[in-house]
C-alpha cells in the first residue's frame, strides 16, 4: 500500500493520515503488519484485525496496543471476529507489529497512522454490528462525545469481497486473505466536527455468511498554549555574536482600542480605533499601545523610524490584541518599512495560498513576542530583498492549513536576519524553518522546533545561501531530518551546538560540505520536553539542552522573558 500523506478536511485541528499498511495470512497463527514509514512520536496508529475465530479472547495484540472495539459472529462455519486496536507511537517503534492467534486461521488486517489525534484521551465513542447472509457490511451510527473527531470505519466479511466505498468516507485500504475459507477487511475514514455520523455501509459484490461493520470516533488534538509570550520589555541583547538590537522608542505614547475612533487624539481616554491609524501616524521614536480585542485589519507598515529613534507598535501591557486580516493578510511590512517594532500581537488566519501571516519586505525590524497561527500558507515570510529583520520570541504554530504546497513556520530569505527564541511547532505541510535563497549571514539561534511535516530546518537554495549560522536550537520530533540542506547546498555555513532528536530520517543530514557540523551537535538524547503532547516545550532536568548553548550566540533572555544564562546558557527557546 502507498503511504502518501493526505489530510482530512474541515476539522478545526488538522489531522493528517501519515501512512497505510496492511497484511494477510491464511496458514499461520499470527499476523504481522509493518509500521508505515514516517511515523514519529505521538502519532496514533489504528489497526483493524479480521480473523476467522469465534472469540476475541485468545487474540494477543503486540506490546503497547489497546483494544477499542470487538465484535464476533460466532456461528459455526461462519466464525468471524473483528477487533479495533490503537497505539500511541513512542520515539522507538519496531518495524512491524504481530498479532497472535490460538490456532492457524485466515486473517486480514490494516493499519492507519495519523498525526493530530489526542493519544491521551483518544476514544470518543464507537459502534459495531454483526450481520449474516448479507451483501451489506454495515456500521451503525455513532454520536461522538467530543467536537472535532476523526471517524474510522472498519468493514470485514467472511470470504472474498469487493467492498464499495462507504458513503462519504475515504477508503484507505482493503485486504483479502483467502484459501478455502477467508476474510476481507477494509478501512475508511472521515472527519466529523459535531453530531451523529449516521449508518455507514460498504456494499459487497457477493452475499457473505458473516459481516461486521464498526465505527470508532477518535479525538483530534487540541493544542494547549505553552504560556503567553513575554510582556513588552527591554531589547533582548545577548552574546557578542548577535547583531545589535533595535533600540527602545522613548517618544510620545499613543493608544488604540476597539472602542476608539480614528478622529480621536489617540490618548488612553480617547484612543484611536485602528492599528493602521497608528502605523500611519507615528513619528520616529513614538510608540502606540494596542488594547485587547480583535482587529479585522490587514495592516501595512510602509513608514520608517530611524536607527536612533525606532517606532514601536505593541500590545497594551497584559493584553493580547488579535489581528485577523479581515479576510486578507494580517500584516505586511513593505520595502519602505524600517526601524519598526511590532510586538505582543496575535496574527492569525491569513487566507492566501502564498506568503505568510506576516510578510516582510523591509529592513531593521523587530517582530517579537507575537503568536502567529493558522495561516493557509507560511507563518512568517521574508522576501529576498529584506534584511536585518529580527524575529524574536514568537510563538509560531499550526500554519499551513492549506493543501497547496510546502508551508513553513518561517520562510527566511534576505540577508543578516536574526531568528531567536521562537517556539515553532506543528507545520505539517513543510519545514519548521526554511533558510532559502537569497540569504547571507542570517543567524538562527535558541529556537525550539518540533512537529514539522518535513525537517526541523533546511538550509540552501540555487539563488545563493551562504554564511548561515544554525546554533543553540532544539529540533525534535520532526518528520524528516532535524537539520537538513537543500538540493543546492549552502556555502560557508555552520550548524553546531544544536540538540536534534527523534527525527526519523536522521538528526543531521550528511553530504553537504558547505553546512559544517564539525563543532558538534547533541543527537542521541531525548530533550525531555515537559509535556510534548500538550506542546509544553520547556525541558526537564537532565535535558541535553541544559547549559549546552554557545554563549556568543545566546540571547539575553528566553521566550518567557527569563534572563539568560542560568548557570550556562541553554539550547532552545527556554532557559531553565
Ligand atoms: Ca542554563
């Protein structure tokens, strides 16, 4: 069977089918199903086993597998049992899984691997039905006990069957085990946001003595926040290898609130209504504080402060303004936008199939302490002609909601950028960070990158990528490499003092002399996230990230605003 990823539509959390595998036996007392390629930690594996037995009791599942639903047609000569199992993948999975039976029997089974299901509390209900002498392999309706569930259907019949696709379901596999007696098993799925599923049936080409249909409802993951980004504070500072920070804005302060008016003077008592008004009005050195609320604006920064007097637009202390783009891109910084700081917002839901929630064409910018989520395409995009952008302490997650092409957390082009202290996770259609052409002298340091559908970071491109430094980061549980290179290798670039772990293709991709790993990376020990399933990516005592970072490239504080270093500086976005 193929294992091309496909994502189900319409759940508010993305669930992705990562792989399919199946197996059959006619003369053995066991059935072994291989693990699909690309399965990583916390993926949920769902298996359906159809076997010509009168009872499920004597069937022994492989280690770590749990039964969810079992149905048996016990009649002599038509014995058929079908059992649904699941397993949450760990960092080390065997190459296959063996179910053992009490006697030699015909058996047919399948395995689907999903990312984005909640392995901690997976089951949200199930149903099953046995029918005899029927063409209809039919599963009764189930009403899931949760919103956002994936329904997986299992359709099994004695003998050889050609099963039609059940109405409204995507058929994922069908397997037949047949000698004198036999069994056919098929699996299909579809997402449900709310309500009952209705009966789902797979019609066969022939009449079967026994047929079993089952549905299980599986909860999708709700990603818990790893804590709000830090409050507005002083510039980040840090090691001698980092570029200078954008200075503070010490001039007059203005205010924006959803209760305001753009004809107001912009004071705390009479604030402006739109963030764009502030972006257009502020003079060098001035700042605006934006009150909580949702701003349906597509912001454009087209003006510039100065090196000595940058402009700041940030959240009012303790409040989290949300910019949703109003059906367009939430934020673009034009080529004329410079010496500007944007801090403390939520930018979300860019609907475009190209570009990011934030598109950057300008220079000398600080984009800090923002949450950047749920774009159709990239999280943050920087253009080839941008330069000196500092992306600091942002929480960038679940971008790439479209299915058009690769979508990354950060798509980094242009020169002399600094990407530091960001928490980047769950970009299932792309890389956590792509450092692409043209790009010279950018530094990627002290980020934590997990759950990418490709590698944690990729460096290189035919337009020229050189002198990149990838240092002090944590890249874990991404689907391909931890650190990889483009088919056009970068030049004069280094990746060292990173923690890379649990990336199934390898921790660092070999074969690119222009991406030098010779100063070492820690690649053999689990980073010990506090709670990976809930994406709490702080690390526990004993983590290889602790005190491992190169001080020269370590920022002066961490994602939470905690001063670095504690003892020696840590790799990743958090200092312990
Ligand atoms: Ca430390």
